[in-house]
C-alpha cells in the first residue's frame, strides 16, 4: 500500500532522507522509529504530498504521490505532530470544514462528524477549540485524520499529549482500523507505544532505513550475535571475567547484573556464583524489549 | 486547481472576515466616516449650488454672455460630496485593507493548521487564491454597502444624480475598492513572507508609510527643490515678484524683462531663461507624475479629483475621463496585482517542515 522507492530529500545539499526504500503492505500497522533528525517527519511530509522528493518516488496504493497529489490525498488521513485547528470554531465546525474538501454531502458530513466525535470521546463538547487541552486537540486530530474514511492513515507522534484513557482509546482505534484493512503508519518516539500497536517497524537513522520488519525479525537480527543475561543474587556478586562478555552492568549493591555476551554463558555464571558461595535468586536470558532493539541498531549505526 | 477547494477556502475566509470583530469595528468607522463626509459634502454642495444659481440669475438679468459662458463649466456637482467622503475613506480604507490581510497566512502558521490544510485534496495555490478571494469579497461587500449608503444619504437629502454622475459615482466606488484591495494585497504579501502576525503588521505599516507619505514628499516643491535643484533665476533683477495663495489656486507673478537700472535685458538671455524654465517644469511634472503613479493614495486622489470635477458642458464624458486617467487606473490595478503575485510565488515556494 505504501512504497518508497529510493526516496531522497535534501535541504541545501544535506540529505534529510537518503535513498529510502520501504514497502508497507495493506492492513499493516507500521511504526517508524528513529531519533530526532532521523528523517521521519520529512518522510511523512513526502508521503502525504506536502513536499516534493529531491529524487526517487513514493507511492500510495500504486499512485505516485508527487505526480498525482490530489488522488493520493483523497486516500490519506494525516495527523501532524503539531496538530492545529481554527481556535474560534468548535470541534464540529472544524471537522465539517475538513469534510467539505472530500466532497461529502451535508448529510454525510453531519453523520461522519458525529460518529468521529463519539469515537474519540469529544461528543457533546460545544466549546471552541481554543479552550481545548493538548490531549483534546490530539483526539480531535485523530478524528480529523479519519474524516474521509482513508485507506492509509499517517499519524505523527499520535500519543504525545494523551492521558492514559486517551492512549487506550487511541490503541483501540488503531486496532479497529487495522482490523478493517486500513494501513496505518505511526511515527513515534514512545517505543513502548509502537511495540504495543505496530505489527512491523522501520528504524531510521541519519535519513536512512537501517532496519525494518516485524518485531521478532528485528529482535532476532539485533540479538543474533549477543545474549542478554539477567542475574539477581542474595549477596554481592563478583565481577565476571570471560572473553565472551561484551558488557556488564551491575547495580550499586552488586546484587543485580545485566550481562551482554556473544553467546549464552549462563552455565559459566552459575558455576562462578556456586564457587563463590553466592545463592542466585534469578539467572535468565532476557528477551530484548523494543528499546533494546532500537538502541542496538543505533549503536551499530554510530560505530 | 479545483474549483471546489478554492470555493471552500474563499467561503470560509469571507465568513471569517464578516465574523471578525476587527472587521466590524473598521467597517463601522468606515460607515460613520462615509456618513459624516457625505453629509458635510452635501451641505457644501447645496451651498455651492445656491451660489451658482444666484450668479446665473445675475448673468441672465444683466444679459452678460461672458459671465454665463464662464459659469457653464463651473456648475457644482454632487461628486464634490463624494470627493470629500473619498478623502476620509482613503485613510480608513488603507487601515481596513491592512487589518484584513496582515494575518491571513501567519494565522495558519501560528495555529499550526497549515499542514493539515495542505494535506486536504487541494493544490497549494488554492489556499492563497481562496484567501485572497474571500478578502476581496469582504472588501467588495464593505465598499458596496458604503456606496449604497452614500446614495441613500444623497437621495434622502433630495438630490438625484443624473446618469453621468452615477457613472462617476461608480468610478469612485471602484477606485475606493482598488485602494483598499491594494493595501489588502500588500498585507497578504507581508503575511506570506513573515514568520508571525506581529512582524507582518509591522512590515505592512512600514511599506504603507513609504507608499503614502514618504514617496509623495518628493512631489512637494521645497523637497523637490532640495533634491533636484531650484528653478532657474530670471535674467537681471526682477522689478517685483510676489506669490499669492488662496485655498484653491496658487498664483505666481514675476515681472521680468526690465533691469533695476531700467535697462532692457538681452532677449537671448530671456529666451534661455524661458527654455530652462520649460525644461525645469517638464522635469518636475515628470517626477510628480511618477511619484503619483508609485503611490496608491496619489493615484486614488488624482482619480478622485478628476471624477469630481464640476459638471457642465465642458466636463469630459466617462470614456474621456477614463482615458485621461488610464495611467493612474493601470497603476492602481498593477500594484495589488504585483503584491498578490509576489505573495503567491512566496507561498508556493514556502518550505513546509
């Protein structure tokens, strides 16, 4: 559904997005991850037709965005990171204005606006948007992104200002969208959030896609030559010396450690603890969380 | 460009202007000023007409064809009342134009709604074209209301304009609209190039002051003399020279050709003086014309004073009037077009990040 083909965007000769090749199938919830300045927002702006690529192309549903922006925009729902509205108008008026651009009749607009305000929990709020909290604006932004019942939804930092209830609503909405076959692209810094809703992830660094795939694939790739072993003991443990150990982090009382090794050395650690007369409370191979995966890729990229 | 997107944006902008307190306030002032100008002008017109009728009766009773001939081209016109109103509208209209345009683009940037707006299925030019169209509609409505209001005042006071006067009144309305639109387009340009509304307003006011006050300074005689030099001095010593001014005319009389000692001045010197004088006056007229053309308020006042000339047999018809004012009208059309063109290009090239 979304295809980036050697997509490049340079500002004053400096590439913000560099030769990006990416394919997101229909119905996928794709998380675009990366540190500040990685090129996430620039990629999104090219995908929604707000800026033109310097070279390469991107396609939505097989239509090239730069060549046919209007056709593409009709298929897309977009919520920018810094979501904004007309402060002197109500949520209903703001959504109705947005709906007009998609050629909806007055009856359809009324129906759609009412449904969406209910979906994001803003039905019955009659005040103008100027009096809304950031979280309410974010909810309204999500509603506006869905006003045209899009085939592709692009969300830039969608949970940045949401309260826990709002986050739950957001997850529910995204899962519903995915269930209906809508492709969702989520750009976020909140890694745990991405791992909760996204079926696959792309990691951007310095404008380049350094890894992509589903979480398991990325996890395997990130940990294929390393194992993270967590150790908790009843007494302070000694510093382990083994050539397979890549790094080791100990707690202040030395009763907990997180050891990264080239291969599983948990037997050797157990033997060392036994020889020192220290009782282990826990000795286990840890599964990498999203943050570990991401940091491991960033670490590789900066080497 | 799709007509739908343009119409939606223009409709919203038009509605925003009509709902804006700023517009209500300035429009209210505009109407009050129009009323005051109209009533004052009509009172003056009635007095002038009464004086004219008395003089005409005098010419008829004394059977003085020379006086009757002179009076033929001096019949007061109701347009003199519009001239009075126009002078007042010139000032507030400029402010209205700037007030309506200075935050059109910056407001979208400040409210962070520009990205969302551009993500709708519309082309980028529809945004700026729609905003300009909505503004033009609101200005046209405001000026139309003022024009209808002025005609109502005139009619209530018992004056019915003839067809020629009606055409001139329409010309007055059209150029008043163009003046406000010029400053609206200037403010729109400043809104497109500035980062925030404060800067856009400041830049608009600076350019407005340059166009309406700074540039016309060069047409004033003392400034002109200081910049381009004094007029040539008559040969010999003038026997006497004086300048008499009234509110309408400035008459300068200089007696030349005779030296103080009583000797006769060389005719060649006199001829040279006349040539230099003509050259000086031609240059001065050119500079004055250029200054007038560059200044929208200068063009407005030139058109206004020509359109409100006294009626009568010698008054030019609408066609001749428009022909004589062609340069001023073109300048008054070209300036907003240039401002809007620059705003359009700037907005189309704007980097959205």
